[in-house]
């Protein structure tokens, strides 16, 4: 049985004057998938979303929704919902009236409008707040109203552009979990644009990382975090990353400015980088059973609650190490300490240089 796709982008190109905002983008987003587009500012993610919405017309390429070519179909005929950072809720309407607005525009009968609004209020956990004015709601509640308004018309695809950006950290963290739960309940394809990798990693089934209008990698959060395809993706995803550049030799070694180090198995030859996430590195004084051990000096110790972050200098190269579960302050190596750092060969990844 062939895979069902909600959205397909084929060879999409969008130019603004001399700037190529979207450069030959190809995407297939599955039915009922939570899919995120992430990347730095100006990478083309919002323009790509607007092309799916029909708010921007591509200069080249084809947009398909559920297998149908909609490249020239206007936005209001695409059966999509949209939620943006600026929620554009109607301040003169109460919660019920805001959510019911789209249904009224579509001429739904009054009783059906009431039923649909009640159902969506339950899904977004706003029961009992139907008569509240928008200015009487918290930021998180306003966000839920915007979601409910977009979902009540039962769109086949919901597009979300930085919808949590205006919320404070605590509410944003709570809404990440809620948003994923809502998506599971309504069984609708969500396409989510953000520059915040934590949001994307928390909620997404798959993620596309963009740079300069091009897609660098598509994969699950785990694949992108532990198996990045290049140094840009490795550096962009995760709180920190250690990259050791050098020349890969035939006998399983890499020649680096730190000397010869064991590198993981790979078909990559010549110039490359070994990627080490901070949590895979060991720190101590008498390390054993590791493939690579280097001597360094502690430059900084940062307590981050659930873990301690060390900055270790090894012959002019700085390494970041995260040690979790440190409950005894006597086990923390102070600044200036001479230590060993090390890792197992299989804990690292060899990736090509950009």
C-alpha cells in the first residue's frame, strides 16, 4: 500500500528580487504527522509555509495537498487552518464567538455550530470559558482559543508559524505538551515553523532543517540529534556539540591538531569532523576502557540543576562535557584542575565538513 501524504512540495523555488528565499525544496509530509520546519532567521522556513498556505506563489515547482495539485488554488479553497504568533483574535468577541467565526462564515446551522464549538473547547481544555472576553484570558488560554478557531473548521492541514513565541518560558513548555496532545486527538497534519529547536524536538514526528533556502536534513528528532548529515546540522541542533576536525586515515585513525585519535567506522575519507555530544564524554583522573583519552584543564564549571557543564581546554581546543546525576559537590572538579577526558569510538560520529 502506497504512503499517504498530506502535503508534497516538488522542486519549489521562490525568489524575492535577487534573493532566492526557497531553493529547490522537495518535501513529503505524511497524513496526521507533526512536522516541523526549523532553521536560523532568513533560512526560508516561513516562506515555505506560506507557499503551502497559498499566501505566496512559487516561481517554480508544484504544491500538492492530498495528492491534488493546488499550486494555483487560492488559500480559501485549500481547506487549511493557520495559527500565527500574532493570534489576531477578535477583542470585541467572547471565546465562543471567536471560535465559531469560521463556522458562521461557512453558513453552518446554529445547533451544529454549538456542538462543534463545545467539542473543540473540550479538546483544548477551555470548557466553561465560552463567555469570557479575550482580554480576560491568560496568554496560554488565548493561544488555545486561536488553535480551537483554526481546528473547529476541520482543516486537512494546520499551519503554525512561531505560535508560542510570545509566551513566557513556563507557559511555552506547558503548551508544547498540550499542542502535541491536541494534535493526536484531532488527527490532523500539523506543519510547525520555529527557530526554537526545543519546541521542534519536543513535539515533532519529523523535522526538516533549513539553511539558505535549502533543506539540509529531514529526520526524526533522534536521527537529527545523533546522526546529523553535516556540521551545520550538528551545530544547530542540541545545546552544544564538540567537533574535532582532521584527516581520516585508512587505518581507522584521524590526524588532528590534538594528535591521532580513533574515529568511528565510516565511508568518509579525507577532511572530516568527529562529532561528540557533551553527554557522551567522560571526565576523570584515571579513565579506563575508552578508545580516546586526552589531558586537559578545567576552564569553567557551570551548575545547571540536573547536570554540571564543564568547559575543558585541551591544547587550545575547548570541549564541553555534561555530567548528569552529580549529587556530591566534592565530586565536582574545580576550575584549574588537571583532568582526563575520553570517549568510546562508537559514541562519536564522523561527518563531512560543510
